[in-house]
């Protein structure tokens, strides 16, 4: 019988061990349950903390889940929310409580339209809430047949859209006013495009050149107008047409200070010409015959014109040395393109370009040669520009900036390499460069994508500057991306 007693002792020990194991398992399950409850509460807290209205409907279109932002969207309607509430019943409650202004007077039709859009979700809906703010509502079916609806506050975008339309209307009105103002000018006005074709002129201009005024609607080139006017006796007979035309075309390519010209009828005109940003030309002709006849009046006019020229020079956005945009124009365009890329979600890139060891160049070759070198580099860089909205500017000294709207990092890097290669191909001699016998560039590239957390345009410029510093630190004559 001893074996029976032994078996009993073993069984009791096994039962005791099993009881201890069960107690440990129970404590473990309780800890897991507490952890799951804490995780669930934390997830719910995050869910309710979102500033996006979230709601889920089951395959039978009944309310399953929603967050605090959704419950607050329709004011008193939030108190009616409960699991199992049908979407159609929710709509009818909203209409009955008057929280859908657009449904007033056509309640049933609006409910039917909304149910149709809900059951066949497509493009996001734009809706104004009872608070007056705007929401973009997006609905999507999930894999199990349930439907997720989420809404985002887009009040700022709607407001900006309204402001943009108002700006467009203001621009159209300003354009009409500008045309009226040009026609009312006591001076002759002419505008030529980049192909040197006349695209606008006022009545005074047509009166000044009656022989060819009938040709202006055909938008002829300046050269064609001159030849037609000469054929009709509109040029001084003492001049060769070819010589006069060659001189005038050269003046138009590089317009400078106002000029005095005399017409065949003896009248004197002061001609003001300026190049436009698109490469065209604006001309203003003022009849100064009476002033020419009176020397004192002419001196007063010259004083006024000199002051006007000084003001124009101060407001000029062109770099005097290279003929490209200066820092003022670049700063304005950078702010404009930054606002545009933020508004439309477009990329924006920037190249900061430095001529390697340019101080040594000036010291070795002289400053006049340095100025010529900068002009040549500006020409080579301008030749790399591909689109009319890209802007090359002189940043100061031997630094240039290339603003690239709508350009991502890959395209910006490719353009930077083209700039580097263009100056290399120009083979500009550098007699004191540690890098070799020719002038080279270092380029810093910075790109801003719509989702990138940059505070403003100056941060993008700072990134390009940092990248340029790295390019110099790594040995120059290279492109480095921020």
C-alpha cells in the first residue's frame, strides 16, 4: 500500500503546483487587461484630439464610431449621436434642426442628393458649417463594406480663393483703367513684344506717324514700320535708311537715357525707352517743340527729367553691370513664388552660385577684366535658363541666384550641372586659381516641397547658402544639395 500513499503525495504536490500556475496566469491576464484598457483609452484620447472630423458607418449605414471634432460640427446635433443611428436619420435630424442652411426650402431634395453622394462617394464635398466655417468632406468605403467619412477645415483656403477671385477682378479692372490711362496720355505711347512687334499704341502715337498708322493693327515689327515710313517719305532725306535703321536698332537693344529726335515736319520729341521683363520694349514720345524754342523751359524740363531718371534708376530692378535682375527684383520674385508654391502646393528650388576664387581673379587680371568676366558668366548662366518664369539674378559681388518655380530637386540639380558645364565650356582663363587654368563655379542647391516644414522663403535661401558653403568646403567646382 505504500505506492498508493506515494501516489497521493505526488498528486497533492501536482495540484498545489497547478494552483500556483493558475494564480500566476490570472495575475498576468489581469495585467494584460489593464494594459489593453490603458491602450484603448490612449487611442481614444488621440482619436478625440484630432482636429479632423472622423466618423465610421457599418455596411448597413449605421453609426459605429465618431470623434469629438465630428460631434461638435453641428452644435446640438452632437447630443443625438448614438451607435446604430442610421445616416439618413442623422441627415433628417440635421435638416429638422436647421443646421444645414443650403437645404432650406428643398429639404427632401437635398436629403436625396446627399444620400446619393453618400452611397456613391466620389469627389470631396465642400460644405459650410453652422459656425460659418468651411469643411471639405471625404467619404471612402473600407474593405469590409463600412464607410469612413472625414472632414477637414478649409476655411482659410476658401477665403484665399475668394480673395484670389477678387484680385483677378481687380486686375481686369486695373487693365481696363491702364488702357484708358494710356489713351488719355498727352504723350505718344508704344509697346513692343520680345519679337519687336508692336502690340499696343495710343491715339497720340497714331497721330504722330499718320503714314503708317494703318499698319499698326497688323502688329508689324519695328523694322517693318521704319521701312514702310521711309518709303512714304517719313524719314529725313539726308539720312541713309540702312544707317539710320542700324543705329536705331542698336539703341533699342540697349536703351539708355532719353533722346531728342526731330521729325520731318520740324517738331522735336523726347523719346523714353525701357526694356520690359519679358524682353519687349516700352516707348514714350513727348512733344517738346515749345520747350526747345524756349531755352529756359528746356532747362527746367531737363531738370525734371533728370530727377525722374534718378527716381527710375533707384527703382530699377536690373543689375547695371550684367544686365540681369538685381537683388531687389530677386527678393520680390522670391516672395511671390514662395506664396504661390504655398498656395498651390508646388515645389520651389533655388541655386546659389559663386565664382570660385574671384578675388584672386580681380587681383591677378584687374577689376575691368573681372567685370567682363562676370558679364560673360551671366550670359552663360542666362543661356541655361529654359522657362520664362525662371529668374537669374546677381546676388552681389561674384554671387548669382537662379530662382526655379515649379522645379523639384532632381530638375534643379540637373540645371545646376548644366550651369557648371556651361561655364566650364566657356573656358574663361583664370591666371591665379588653385583649381586650374579656367574660371569655375560652386553651386548650392535648395528645394522646397509643399510638405516640407520650412517657415519662409528666407529659410530656403539660407539652405542654399549652407549648401554653397559645403561645396566650397569640399573643394569647390561642384554642386552640393542642401
